[in-house]
């Protein structure tokens, strides 16, 4: 672990010599880079959002961030454009912690650790209610990916029968969700979403992802994101623990925790694991996903 400059910001770099993760200190925090040393950043570095601080409006910037759901301007878009005070060494990583938000009273914290052998990353996200009143929220993580293609697993298929009369999947659609958009490919076992810099419309869906993973192909690398699902829990957005958004600049891979009422001083946590693999040729079809991606999950 070392202090570095990245895109004009003071940052913390975690590396095992093969893989690196870079965490901003001047703003955020964001995990602004994750990738192989000398290779492409799996995350998007949004042009015009790099290197600055003190802006009067919320900045996406790219990378990985911890957010608050359900989405609302006063809650989700609370500014994080200033340096934060706390960055503490922990075994194989760092704990970064913002001051409580002046609007929400919520303090955001991430324990970011890297496995020395594999370069896989585990993040423990924590939201703490530092306000004077209870609040009902959900923990929300967002990975802003560079140009590539997402793979979303679907529940297994079974013939119509007396034992398959009820649905086994929940979807949420937004006013701008449009399945006629050519970036979507709907298979029988997987949904594929391709990021396209020439397509300037927004797309988003949410779903109940009981498998607890998403994958993303970028260049010759594969990124796998793993997250929990709690059966019977109440999730926001019609029961979604997983959402994805794309536009001309990036694709977001998002996980969402259950709705939780936090008393003053109480906190909620959720872990997320990242796996990264090199020399991975993009999958040609669903059989390729079954043979080459699923075993890595």
C-alpha cells in the first residue's frame, strides 16, 4: 500500500504486483481504478470529472462508490467533493470513512482489502446513522465500468407444469427502459448489455438476482462482482437487489441491500467481492458463459 497521485488526486494504491486498486483521498472516496498493473482500468474514468474537487454539484467521476437507496436527490446525490479525514491501515488493505453527510446524517465507510495471491478485492461497506432520528434506507453500491459487455444470470428454465405455476423472477423497469434498444440481448439463461459510445440514450433495469453475481467483459479481462441476497428481505425498487444502467459513457453494475430502519447510532453493512481474470476472450454465446464464466464465479 502506498500514497500516489492519480488523475490529479491524492490517492491510496493497493497492489500485489499484478493487480492494483486505487482509492481517491482528495474526494469521495471512490475506488477509481481496478485492473492489472500496466493494463486497462476496468472502471470508467469520466472525462471532465477527473482531478477536480470542491464542485458545487455532485460528480459521478467513475469507479466504485457507496450510495444510499432508494434513489432521491437529497439522499443519493449528497456532495462528496472534498477530502475526507480518515484512512486507516487494516490487514491487507485500508479503511476509508467520510464524515456524516450534512443532509442525511449518514456516515459512509469502506474496508477495502486485496488478497495478496489473487488480487481479488473484498469490500465491507457500512452506513451509520449519525443523526438524531431513525431513518429507513438501503445500502447501495455502484461500479461504473468502462466500455465492455455485462452478463446477468437468469433463473433456470423449466417446462410449464403443475409445479411451475408461479413466477420465479422479478424485474423493475424505468420510464426510459426500452428492450428494443440493440444494446440488450435477451437469452434463455443470461441477459447481455453492451456499452455503446455512439448510443446516447439511457437504459436501466432492476431484478431480483438470487445468484448474487454479475460479470463484465472489458478488452481481454473479465470482472466478476459477487454480492449477497437475503431471502424474504424487503428490497427497494419493487424488490430489486441488483440493477444496471448504461449510457454513451459507461455501464453501472449495482447491488442493493435490504431496506433497513437505522436508529441513531446504528449501522448496516454489506460485503462485495471482486474477481479479475486476464487473457479472457469475450464469450460467444450462452454456452460459453456456462463453460467459462460460471466456474470462475
